[in-house]
């Protein structure tokens, strides 16, 4: 197994039958109110507990709680995350209406259980994502300063399975440190693409999904030329990276004679992200405009992808605050994998998704050498 890090300088959308979503002003108002309640509750609780004599409460716990009470940032992060997740599920159940439940062969009993367990699942997803923030941040820092790894010629031989990893917005190749160990195998070569030069997590405002896809396809073309043959690439994208991978596969690969064998998208906003609508248009960079609900940029891409069902495999979670449930899929099909308790970070960090991808990659590899 070899890993290479690479630095790189429209119709109506397919809408799943989700039910009512509150207007933007309602969501923003509730977010502000909820954040205030969370911060106030944490502060009041911390002040009350910190007044307990040290003899009754261990010293480190006393100091920690006091710090939480004084530091509004913790309350802000927690409150924003809780409200973001809750608001994206307001007006729609986890299976997104009985109509969808019927189409997706979900029984009413299963649908009822999903609704009844919503709060515990949301809580679990928040805890998992918060727990992953520190290691995730360290991986991003490491890849920000890590030198690019050159791909060796032997890693491009015809018997190698070339796995191209494309991260999401405001991230870098550090995204994949959690999942790569589950895919490691002697016949795989990992090509980690940093969408911004030197692994920067600050995306350029003028760059959009189409621009990043052009950069990705250019890099794959260079790798193909070096290999001396026409390798089959497998693209894996997280969040916006799934859209970049799909755009490259559907709109650019054929013209450059590049063979994209499979595409895996993880927590990708195929129908936009509700949270993008809460941002004022004036501050949105190009990529955020492209990832709003009912975006024309996503509509044409979703339509093309729907015609290539066998090539795509998609993963999403009903408790993802940024790309909830039905937003992770352009349409319903058997290649969709929906999880009921993972957040935006946990879905790409924990083994559930990666074990499924590994099985599919092994199957694809066996077919290619048969």
C-alpha cells in the first residue's frame, strides 16, 4: 500500500419527498435563541457547581467546570451544533416522511422507532463529533506542513488499484487518516489530493466545485501519463469532495480519456445543505453558493449521476448537522447507505463506512483481475 499526497493550486434538482422545512428567518431565530439557552444553562450550572467546596468536589473537576462557565466559546460551539442538527431535522422525520418510507421499503413501525429515538441519536452524534475534533484538528495541522509524497512508478502498475481521496471544504488530506487503515492492502495505491496548495484549509473564495474538479482531473491525467497505460481510478469524496469527484467523473473524465471505475461519496450535499441557506449571500464564496438548496449547479450533476447508478455508492446520516439524511443522496436507490447516529466527522472517521467501502473495493478488484 502506498500513499501519495498531491497539492493542487442544470434543470430542477432531484428532491426526495421531504416535508416542511421552516423559513430561513425562523431557523436563524431559533438558532440564536437555542445558543443563548445553551450558553446560559452551561454558565449557570458551572457557577453553581463551582461554588461547591473543593473538599466536596475534586479540584480538577471544580476548575474545569468553572472554566466552562467562564468560557462562552464552549457553550457557543455546543449550542450551535445542537441547534444546527435539530433545526435541520425540524419538520421531517429521520426517514423523511411516510411517503419516502414507503418508497424505501421502511415499515411504519421502523419509521416510528426512528422518530422516537431521534434525541438520543442526535446526542450520540454530537458526542462522537466533539470527541473527534481534537484528533481531526491535529491531522489537519500535520498535513498542512507535511511534504508532498511522490508516487513511485511501481505504485502505478496495472495490478494496482488507484484510490483517489478528495476532502471537503475547509479541510485537507488529514480527513483520511481515520479511514485509510481500514483500506490498506498491498494492491492499493492511495492518492490524497489537497484541493488547496500546501494543504491549506482556507479555500479560495473564487474557487468552486467545477474549478476543483478541473484540478483533480488534471492531476489524474498526469498520473495516467506516467503510468504508461490507462488505469482505472476509484474516487472517494467526503462532503464537498464527493461533488468534486462526481463532477470530474461525469463532466471531465471522458474528454481526457480517464477511466473512473467507481465513485464513493460520504456525507455529500447532493441536494445542498440547509445550513448554507442561513448564511447571507454576500459572504458566501462560490462553492457555498453551489451547495445551497435547489442550486442549479447540483441539479445537472445529480441528473447525470442518476443515470450511472452502478458506478456510485453513497453514504449519509440522518443526524448529520451539515448534510442531514435526504440531502446526502440525489435519489433513492439500493446503493445508498444511511446511518442513524453519525455526525459529519464521525461518518468519515469511524469504521462503519470504511468496512463497506473495503468490501466493495475488494469485489471490484476481483472482477478486474478475473
